[in-house]
């Protein structure tokens, strides 16, 4: 299956709901006027883009349609796809050029953070990179065991301590293990729930200090894992975590399970943080690099279901 087909199929619920509603307004309006754009804005909001983002997309599309004097529905639909893709444009590449590089995974419990770690580890291993996992979520019962299942499945080493151990100590030992092995990438799991925001901030800061001290010249990514099915709540989670940590990117899971994939736009536009990966299925290779143009095509169904 081609990359576009995988993303498009994974976004079927969003595509069906959004493109169907867009096609309906094109069929309902004889001219592209203010009422048309009000309807389009409402459709965007219902797709969980958020009101500010929906307003900006419609304003930009309105200007283009007016400037180029376009009336053809297919051309306007194509323009909408281009505006959506441009809204999502940001440097969403993964900065892991050093050896080793470190990826710290953060996010609340229940967003499939452990699964995302396992899928990332498989992706890197398939690319010929060596990976070490660190089980620094020592506050949640069975967190290390769940991560171990993925480590065994993918075939990568894992460093873990007992439940309730100091997460920073796990990070230290994981980095030491990676150095001794000559590993390319370290992926650290962190606690998804602590007592309060300050507690979370302090814990993440402590882990970051250890990482920076032990790997002063290494590339470090802090990836926040969000569940797309929670919609605007995911945006609120991102805002809270952004206050607690220097987030470098987002992994959006369960995109295949929601008809409101427009939340990707809200995250990009409101938080100015790039989405770097999207989860479009349950298989190990269903964690895909986020490509704005392909996402826009899939969301609007520009080329139909049968195109790669």
C-alpha cells in the first residue's frame, strides 16, 4: 500500500465527514458569497480545527478566490486543500543527527504513548539504526512491563528500574547503556500523570538536566503524544504540557478513530508546534511521518479513494 493510500485510508472517518460536508455546500450554493464562507467555517469548526484556525483558513481562501475571480467548485476545493496544507507547513523533520540522539516521550496516560514508542523503535530499527529504550515512567504500575513487551517485540534493549524508582536515575543508566553499546537513538518513556503541573514540570526538568549533562552535544527531541479522538481536549493537553516542557513536536495517535481530524490544524495553528508523526492504524508500521500536503489531500479527498 502506498503512503498516500495508508494515510487516506487511516483518515477515512475524517475524509468522509469533511469532504462530504464540503461537497454538499458546493452543491447547495449557486455563488461563492459570505454565506458560503460562513458555512465552510462551520464545517471546519465541526471538524475540530478550532474557531481561530477556521476563521484564518476561510479568510485566506476568500482572498484567493476574490483575487483570482474563481467560481469553479473543483478549483475552489483545490485551493482549500492548498490553504490547509500551507496552514500546516512547519519544520516537522526529526532532529536526530547526533550519535546518540535522545527522544523524550511525554503525554497523559491513555494516549498510546507506550505503543508510539514501540512503533518509533521499529521504524528506526527498520532504517538500520540501533535503539535503546528507557522506562522512566516509574510511577505507573506495569508501565515498564508494557514497554518491555514492545522492546521484546521489536528486538531492542531496554533499561528499567523498580516501580517508584527515580526517573532521572533511569535516564542516566539508559544513556550510559546507549554510550557503551554505541547506539544511535535513545527513547525515554516518562510519567503520564503526576500530582500537579508543578510536580510534572519539576520531574521533566530534572530528567532534562540529566540528559543535557550526560549528552551535552546531542540532539534532543521532546515529543508530546496526543489522542486525536479527544479533539479539543488534546489541544488543551498540549497547552498544559507546553508550559511544563520545551516540546519540539507532536505525535497524534488514533487519527483513524475520529471524524474530527481537523484537530491537527488546531494544534499547529494555535500552539506553533509541528505534528511530526500521525497514527493511522493499529499495525506496527501505521505510525507515519506527517506530510502536510498528503494530509490535506486525504482530508478533502482531492484525488479519490483509489489513488496512491
